[in-house]
C-alpha cells in the first residue's frame, strides 16, 4: 500500500470497518476475500436506453445532482428550492439550467451529507472512479466540475466501458410490463444479453384506478397482441408479456405496493372488478383489493414461468401533492409508512409458500418488521427470502442493524445477500463495496465473540456478496 | 486454563462476551460470579411425564431434531420437506423413520445455523454435555450419532441424573388446567416436589370458540369436581383447579393470547357469552372479548391464591394452514404479530396494578414495544414485571438489545431476570449460560463507560441470573 | 486535573464516552470542544415564578424527590406507596411530611436507578453541583441531607445565581396560553428578559371536550381582551395571545397531542364544532378532529408571527385513573403509545412544509418512527426539523440510538441539536453534558470508521450542542 502524498484526497482502506481493533483486524481479513468479487446487480433503475446508446454522459450536474433524489432532497430540506437544483417543472417553468451553477450549489452544501450513505457513495465515486483532487466545497466546485467533465468526455467513461471497469457481471434494469424491450434486444445483438437484463414491473397495470390505467391496458394488449377486454384476456396478456421478458433474459418481476396484502379474490369477483375498471367505475376499495389479489396471481405465474418475484411494500409515494403536481415523481417525497406482513402475506404463502417453483423476495424500508415478522416468515417458508435492506436502509448502520435483527432468526441463507437499488450508475460499485464492508464487520464481530469460525465467516461473506444474489435470481430458460 | 489438544472440539471460554478488550475483561470478571449459580427455570415446556419416568432418552434424532421447531424450521426453510426430518403426519402418512437418516440431514445442514442461537445452544450441548469430537457435518454425522447414542445409553444421561448435573434448583413445567398432575404427584413422593413444579395454563378453557372447548369444559368439571353449567360454576372450577396446582407446588399461571386486551365484561355479559358458548352459538367477537375479560379474572384470582401471572401475547399460531392440517401445532409456523399494550393492559392494571398480591409478568416477541410501552409500564406499576426476551429473542443480540431498550426506563429490578422458555431439556444450561454472558457483557459496558461500579455490576448480574427469577416466582402456601 | 483524595466521590472524566480505546480517544477530543459551550435550553418546565422569586430552594426532598416523576415512579414500581414519598393527595389525606424520612426512602432505594439516566443526572448534580461526600444509601442519607441543606441555604444556590453558574445562555419556560406572563415581565424589568423566555402552550384551549375548557375560554377572552363567543373570536384571541407571548420574548409554541393528525376542517365545520363545544354538546370525535385542525391553524399562525412550532404526540396521559384521581397529573403515569406521522402530518406539510416562515419541530417518544417516518420527512421538508430524543429517550443509549436511526437519512442538519425537557432545574447541566458526551461518542465512531473527518466531527458536535438549537428557536421581533 503506497502512502498518499500530502494533500491528495484518498479513501482510508479500513473505512466502514468496525472501530474496535480486534474486530477490525478480522473484518479486514474477511473483506479482503470479497472485495474483488464481480458485482451482481439484480435490482436497479439504470436506464437501458442509456446503456444501449452508450453515449458519453452529460455534465456533472446532469449526472450527479439533478436525477438523484437522495442528493436533491437533502439540499431541498435546508430550504434551497428545487429550481436552483435544476429539477425540471412539468409546466415548463424556468429552473436553473446552468450546470455549473447547479454543481456549485451541490458542492457548497456538501456538509449536509455528513453521516449519510450519500456521502460514502459519492466519496467512493469521486475518488475511486474520477480521482478528484479535493472534497466538494464552494471553493473547489469549479475545479471539480472541470475534472469530472474532462473524464466524462473520454471513451473510458462511456457506459459500457464503465460496465466492464466496474466488473459488473450482470445488471438488471426495471421496465414497465408494456416495454418494447428494444434496447435490451439491441444490446443482446451486441453480445450484452447475458449481462444486461430487464425486470418485469407491472405496477401500472395492477392498480386499476390509476389515472392512465386504461391507456396502459390498451398498450398491454398491443404489446402482447392479445385482446384485453376481459379479466381472462388481461391475465393472458400479462402471462404473454412475462414470457417476452423471460425471452429477453429477465430473471425477476418487481412489485411496489402500498401494503403487502395478498388476499385472493374469486375469479368472478376479480372479473367483476376488472370490468368495472374498464368502464371507469371502480371504487378505491375494489382497486386495492384487486391489487392484492394480483400479487397472488403474480406468484402463481412465477411458479409457471420461473421469474423471481420481488415485493417491496410500505412507501407512500409523492407525499407532497404540490411538488408532485409541479415536478412529478421521484424527486424525494416518497415516505415510508407502516405495513403488516404476517397476516398480509399469509394467503400467498398458504398457496405457494412451499412451492419449489416460487422464489419470493420481500424488501422493506421499515426496520420494525425485520425481527418481528419478516425474519420469522423467511425462516420457515422455503419460497420466501428476505431482501437486502432497501432504499434509506442500504446505509452503513442500516445494513448492520439489518444483519443484527435478521440473522438470529432467519440465518444468512434465507436472505438474498446484497441487492442494490440504484438509479445512479456510477454509485453501483460504491454500494456493493459498502455492503461487503458492513457484512465483513458484522461477521467479524461474530468471530471475535467466538460465535463463528473465521473460515465460516469468509464463506458467508462470499455468499452474501456474490453467490446468494446469483442463486436468488437464476437464469431461466 | 489448559490448552486443548489439537483437533479437539472445545468452546472458547470468552464466547458471547464483547469483543472490545477493555469491556471483555470486565465482562469476564462479572460472568465469573454468575457462571456457577444454580439454575432457576420457571417457564418451560419439558414434559413432566418424561421426568417422572426417568427412562433413557431416545436416539439423537428423537432427542435433538424432530421435536425442536427451531431446528426443523430452519432446514424446512431451505426446501427440505418435513418428511425428511421425520416430523410425523397426522394422517399417519409415511415420513422418514430412520433416525440416522434424519440425523444426517441435520448434520449436513449445520451451516444454516451460523449466527443463530440454535448454533450456540447446540455447540454448548454437544461439547459441554456430550463431549463430542467434531462439529456436525455430512462427514461426521455417523460418528456423532454413535457418540451421542453411547452416552444416552448410560444412566448418567437419564433425565433426573442430568437434572442434578445441570444444577437445576427448580424447573417449572407447563400443564393444562385440566391436567391430573399425577406425574408431579409421583415426583413429589420421591422427593422432587420442590424442584419440579407444574404451571397452570388455562388457555384451552378461555377461548370459548375453540374446537373441543366443550370437551375441555367437561374435563374441567370432572377434574375440579364442580358442575360447570354456568359462568359461576366455571369460575369456581377454575379457582379449584388453581388451588390444586398450588397444592402441587405450582408458582405461576401462563397465558398465551393473540392480543393483550384485558377489558373486563360485566358479570352479566360474561355469563351470557359463556352460556352461548355452551350452546355452541358464540361469535368470534364474543369469544375474543371473553378471553380478554378472563385475563382480568385471572389477575383477580392471582391476588387471592398468589400464583404469579405470566402473559405472552402477539403470536399468530399455525400460520400455514396446510402444514397445521398435515402435522399439527409447534412445527415452526408460529409467527409474531404486532400487539398493543398501553391501552390493552390498562383495565387490568387499573384494578390490580397496585395490588401487593399480584405479580404480573409480561413477555413479548416484539422488540418495538420494549422501550415504547412495556418498560414505561413496568417502570411504574408495582404489580407488573417485564419478562425476559422470549422465543426468537433469547439470542445473543436479542438479549443485548432487550437490556439496552429496557434498562434506561425500567431499570433492572422491574425485570424478572432470565426466564428460559425451553422445550429442549438438554439446552437449558446453554440458555442460562448464554444469558449470563450477555448480561455480563451489557453490564461490563456500563462499567467501562463509568455508568456503573464493578461491584454493582456483579450484584446486578447475580440478581438477574438467580435472585430475581426466584423472587418473581415465590413458593406459595 | 487534580487527583481526588481516596474515598472522595468523583465522576470519571470519560463517563458516557465509548468503551473502545480508539473511539474513546477521538470522543475525548470532540467532547473537549463542546464541554464548555453555554447552555441553550429551549424546552423545559422550570417554573418562571420560582426564578422570579429567586428565593432559596426548599429541603432536599422537596427539591429532588417529590416533584420528580422519574424518581417517584421508579420507587413506586417497587411497591413503595406514593404516600411514603410525600406525593400530595388531592383530598388532602395524610402523606409523609418529614422531608428527612422521604429523603431516606429515596437514598435507601438508590440501587433501583442503576443503568438509568436518572442515576447519571443525579450523580452529576450531587458531585458537580453539591460536592457531596458519598453515594446515596440508607447509611449516608442523613449526612447527605445535611450537606445539601447547608448548600441550599447559601445565596450561591439561589436560582438566578445557579442560572449564571450553569452558564445558561437562555432558558424557555412552558406557559399556558392564558398565562399573565407577569413573572416574565418582572424578570425582564430586572434584565433577564433575553435569558428567561416563555413558551406558548395552548393545549388546554385546543381540546374542546376537556373538563374546564369553557372556563379556560373565558380566561382566554379576558387575557386577550377579545370576545370569544365564536370560532372567529377564538382564533383572534389566540393570535392576540401569541403576539403577547412574542412581545414577552417567546420563541416557540408547544403542542402535546395524543396523535399527530393535522387534518384541517372547513371554516364552517370548525365553527360548528366550536359552537357545539361552547354549548357543551361536542362529541369526542368532533373534539379530536378539532384539535387536529387546530394544529394546522397553529402552523398558519406560526408563519405569520414567527413562533417555532413544537409538536410531541404519542403519550397516553394519566394511565392510572385511580392515581390520577388521588394525586393528579405528572406523577409517573404518562405512558407512550404508537402514533403515525407520515399520513398525519401530510395536511400540515402540504400547506406549510415549504413555507420559509415555518419552523416545525417534531418530538417523539417512540423510537420505531425515527428511521421509518420522521427522518424521511425531516430529510425533505424544509419547514420540519426533528427534535431531540425526548423524555424516556434522553438517556445515554436512547440518544445514541436516535443518532444511529436518524442521521443516515436526515443528516445532522435536519435535527435541532440537543433540546432538553427538564422540570428539574438542577439537572439541566447534567442533561446537556450527557448529550454532548453521547454525540461526541457517536461522532467519534464515524471518525474511527473513516466516515467523517475529525474537524467535521468537532464542527458538528458544536452545532448540535449550541448552534442548531439557537437556530431552531431564533429571537423574534
């Protein structure tokens, strides 16, 4: 290890490892065995079109600030308006368009991220990926802007070059059920089909009282080439689209519901509600019941086509109506709410919980159910696995607490290992690196407390970093 | 301390103590003062008949695998069917009956228990009680089977010999309200009456819409020799049975309810519901209300006969209907649910919370209420104590979190100290040992942070391990 | 630092800092930079009349035991009756009146406080403020009583002298909306107006089905000199009183509600409910709806007059009806209950969450909402800040958990820094000292884990201890 010259910005090799000397020493040993494993990134929100285009990224503001709701929300929380960060308005009203100004606002607010995972991720990106010379600040903003811009202009910083540099073995995108998957097809033609795969996300079609639902249903019919004028046609079209996703390399579905309810309806009731929805006459209660019913239907389809089923309830989307009206979704106003799992998942688990063809992964953003509900459920039903700590919780202490709350009841092997949930392509390696460090630290504590042998800790660490995610999302067909 | 010969399987003397050197050193000192205290085991599920028979235990599969829902659920969660573990079917269908095959399946899956308390308990049993030569694995399975079998065939491994070896000062069994208590009587005749005592568990009689409730009521009448054709007769019969339990050495009652509700009914309403139940015409809502009412009645009876009252709400039993139909209860499908305590316990505490004749111990499996509800309640009502972390939570980190969440509000002296909840007779010493280590570690941290003196920590540790459980369940009559 | 003579009672300089040597060393450095900062105490329950009178305090029992619900509840929980602690009865019935006897009971029960913040606070007060010679015990009780009494008799221990000695830069009292504020006026005349300020607490006027509400409304009209015979008059009177508080130096309002609901009513509905309340015909549901509505009205008024708005829901007051009937409020029976925030605060945040004129501080006593609801909300809405851990949670581990649960999502700068919640004047420095130590320990861990630089940690620690509370409660007018 070379000693950095004075003043250079480097990251400490022991960052995010436990402070205690005995435990840190063990953690170093464990982490050394996972640090260089390839990245398996099975749940994310990177744009397939951008990967397919493989064009140079835009400016630093466009890459790092404007689309990152973590960054934006923190600065907004201190009273800086969205406009100053260049977050676009739906009405086309004026917002800051000078990327350098946006970047300066971000750099000047760097101290807000103290203690947050955003800070960890960005430091990793700025040092490891871009080799920046200094920390962000009002003073360094322009220099950093220029340093990043220069790198982004090179071919080494185009998406697919970075994909290799990041050692991404596979990356899953998230795609509406009505997606053409044309970008994936084009990528496959160029040999990327095993490494960039779509994920089937049918939420828009399952919430039958959504604005625009009828349009999406028409699009579904078109894409599937199946008439969707009845509940039966709707199921057939969904099944067809799932097959198309499987053919395009998909390994999973993804379901974001407010609640975890999976109570099935009778076919007759489901059909009745569907017909009412087509007529625009569905009630909110019926729509909610239908969406819960469809989760069990999706599980049924998964037992048939093999797609891993991902469920993540418990987020109230677009909490601020005025911000949503002005800016749309995904600008930092999705706020967790409590959700119940023991009763809610019971119907689905009753029918498919022991079905060897189902893999159900449940994510949550609510720590209170880890030890009370989710670990006990995942610790007995073979079809269910517990996903990684998600969203606000894929943070150093959040991930540590997750292991502490889950492991004693569910063990390690009823979790999926690390699954990132990333919109920001550049931060994928940072997130996996952080996860490997935190798991190393947790495992090191078990070793230091003589609750686990060192060779076991290393094996578990490698499983969590690499083998378990691969097993949770197997290739199909 | 002798150095173990190479290859022998030994346990580290510092296992489950904190990793930090300063804290560990203090923890060692504290633990050394509790390690050899006798075991007071006031809440468990060991079978009185087995103790009375004092016959040799069965084979390793029968002793360690088949009846242990912790073990079974973990292996089932990885897709191994119950049949392969020899869990019997109610329909008498074929399951694995070769104990060696069952044992091999268990050993081959040993890695699943990494990080779980099951691992800690079994290591303790296998090394400290059986002196096994190697860790379980597919390779060692047969050897270990033979080693265990050889020990179990000796008289030193019969139940009552182990009872002495384990230094069990007293063990409470759990018995239905309609139990004859004949095993306890026989044990008492042989001089074990002060050391093996029954616990009065009337759940079956309090849930008046249960299948089989009427039969249990008839049995109650018979055992109590009291006519139970009215609510009044029912109360008298329950009181009589409680007296019989007290006469047989019982110190406590035990109540497993879904919710903690203790709202009393008027005598007229209680009688009306009871009569409806006798006619088989009770509604679910009435039955639930009646069970809550009966908790306050049980508290009233405790103020009269002195039995400590144990309440543990918040578990949805037999979550999988299909597994319950096939295998019955207690095979790993009891899943926690959220329960409210502040309002729910209010009626009982309003009436008896300051009554010096009541000792109410509340257990939970939901960590979220420790600091929010249970510690504040136990920290003011003299009749209420907070039980030990229960079931999934009597784990190293679970017990540590319990102390962290409870102590600052309720102190140590409003908890009961360690109360195990054990079906597996062999693991009782392991559980108490683990608890003493975790409490030593927690106390050591307080000492290391100069929040407690060392002599105080030792006194508290001894209180938690021994004196508080004895005080919470005093001998009666 | 002088070495204390053998046997003297001293406090360890590292108390409440982390045990791990590396982390402790950093924590010492951080704490050294906050230890001597002035105290900003913006939320408390010290009596303005006592400060204004500036008379000698009473006896040790009157000062430390009888009015302190933390102390009283812990001793009561062990079966000592309130009477023995001199807690007065509303019916005037006999209670212990000998302060020395009360003090002895307290000292004899000293061990109950092991592991509690009460212990930390009292040790600080007894050693740092009173220089007592020994720990409390049955044996030392009389000596300590005399030592304390001797000090209290000196002028150096009168309230305003201590105010200076404690380096209290500013202290906020809590005052009903109908307070005359005469004590504050008198203090202001003597030059204390900038350092002792009132807080506007209108709860009594917002719960329109309270016993005595109508009397309070009449008092409101009188104090405000506004006719309150309609909802409009009621609003005008409240606005007038808020202005009077602002004129008297107030910086904040304080709202203790059972739930966090802020759903507004139409003016017509609000007026209808108000009129019904005046006639004594309001229903419980209407009263609850009105109180939620009034929170949003209070927020609206805050945007107009600048008072910081403090909200702390989630406590069931006076849990024991019999104790409340006998002794009144604030004797240890306020028990937390679960409350929901994401939906409940939405109406208020929808209207005023981005209003630069509102500062809303939310406190809770329920740890489960820190990471799930409150940190995500405070991490985006500029008008909302997350208050310090409150009541049962301003304890060493409680405050540490708060930082761990909050920081990664909300950062440091969406919290208010330390805000104590103290009735016990003598313990104010102890509470601030403890908070500074715990924050130093948390920050030191981030530094030790290379997640934060040391200079950043020092800056954050100073912000949390001093600058953030000042910014959250700015001077008005």
